[in-house]
């Protein structure tokens, strides 16, 4: 298989990491709807970082997706790429930031396509983001992403969770864990 397709053909169980930026003290207790704006000037809480990450995936902002991924997330993504047949030399160049522009762009476009596949089947414009208060490890956070059910039924269905870490005051996505399939 050619390496550009490795994200699009992920096997179940390959949990891809992700990351975002935010101030650890700024987390919100309420669920954030997808229509709330994110101000680029203020540091993002974990739930806002998760939303920014998913928005970047939805809109194909692959450089923003990479920017929001933490070290652990980037390492995992590159390991999955190598496992799926990407050339080890290219993996090293991507890891070190020395890949050519076209190599990096192709890799990130494929990454975004794979992440979109993980979220397929959900109304991405109506997602709700809620901080999981049971996460207890210092410097780590988890955000549950929920999709609304039909208004007749009411309620929400878990769509995914995003695991984040705090890196020097900025929340970074380390992993996206899809909970439903399309």
C-alpha cells in the first residue's frame, strides 16, 4: 500500500493522538456548543482546544492540526505511518521538521483525511464538548465530544474523546479516540 493511504485505511484500535493549546486554569465546567467562537488572543481551556482541533480537521486546516498535536500525539501519528508503510527516512524528516514542503503537505492532508474518517457519521456542526472531570492525572485532561440525537429522542450520543496534555501552559491534543462509527 502506498503511504498516502495509510490514514484512510486505519484498522480499528489505532487510536491517533492529537493536541491543543490552553491555559490549565481556564477550563470551563459547562459543555461548549460548536457555535461558540474561539478568540485567538486568549489561551484555550482543554474543551476549547478539543473544539479547535476538530474544527481544524473539519475545515482541512492541516497545519493547525499539526500545531495542536502534542509531542506524544505526533510521535504516535508517525509510528502509525511507519507501521503502514511510510518510508522511515521520510518519517524521520517529518519528525525533525526537515521534510520538504510537498512531503509535509501530503502527509498532513492524509492525516486530516484519516481524522475525518474517525469522525464520520456525526453532525460535525452540532457537536458538544464537555470536560471530563474524572481525569485526575496532573497536566492531563480528557474532553468528551457528543453528537445530539434526533430532537424527538433528545439527549446526546458520545462521538469521541480527546486526550490532552498541558505543555508549558498550552493544551495539546495527544489522542483522538472515536467512540462511534459512521
